[in-house]
């Protein structure tokens, strides 16, 4: 099995950011993507992405087989919210594994929630999404979106065994379209794809990330 590089790995965190200044845009602006409201927040931050990331999602949408659509669930996540999610999950791990040193808690937490200082969602570079049919019905990709490694017994990992052939085929279809559009997957979460962030840079061999953490005005 190929090595899984976690978000907390120095090979990721050590990559510099050369912020390009590209704006965040609302994915709902032209109606090209199905948008699920389950992560909607009062400020509608969930629907924001960097401009070129959205363009690439449109390209991926065009590459899908007939009758299938991308179902967008969450994009931008303010750094304060990302920090809260990370700290809450790290606290759960500490409580369940009191023998783990803090360094391991940090690394294992990054399987599921990115550390706040490098989080692709907080750069507007990452998207959580899945597939839907022509009527907008969500397809089976093996686990619910945002299932933790503990909840899913590891089947949230993109290449995990123990899911149905149909779910595996859906993951392959999603992955082929997004990869062709230039996005990269975080292999512990089949639904998480990004472009332009530090994890993308590490994955494709880029010298620097294009997008860093973004604070909304």
C-alpha cells in the first residue's frame, strides 16, 4: 500500500506559501454545481472557494459520465472554526487514548481534521463533495461524508477495503474526474479534494502553495 502522508507531516507543513491573492467566489453564483445545505452557516462561508478551484470543479463536472453530478457540501472554513473542529477532535482522541503523547495526538487528529495553520479549507482551496444522480440524489460512496476513522472503521480512507463494489466504482468515477481537473485527494477522506494549498503542492511536487489561510473581512 502506498504511504499516506498526513496533513501534519513536515513534508507538508514545511512548504512555503506564495499567496496569489485570488478572490473567494460563491459556488452558487452560476448554478453549475449542486449545492447541499447541510454545512450552511449564517455567513454562507461554506459556499466559498478560490476562483480557480471552482473553475476546476466545473471542468470535473463536465468530465463525469452522463446522469452524474458533483454534489458540493463545503468549501471555505474560517480559521476560527477550523481551530475549533481540530481541538474538539484532538480532545476526543486524548480522552480515548490517554497513553498517547501529544505529538501523536496531533498527528492522528490530522487524519480527520487539518491543523488550523495549514488547513486547505481555511485557504479556500479545499472542497468536501460527493456524487449525485441526475435528480440530485446522493450516491453511495461507502460511508457518510465526514465519517471519522473511528466511526467508519477506516473505510473513510479513499482506498479502503470493506466497501461495496458499487461504492468503490463511485469513488473511482469521482476521483478520475477531479484528478483530471488538477485536484488532489486527502487519502484519509474520500470526499476531501483540494488545489493550490500546501497538501496539493506536496502531492504534485510544486515548489510553493498558491493559497494560504484566508481571513474574511
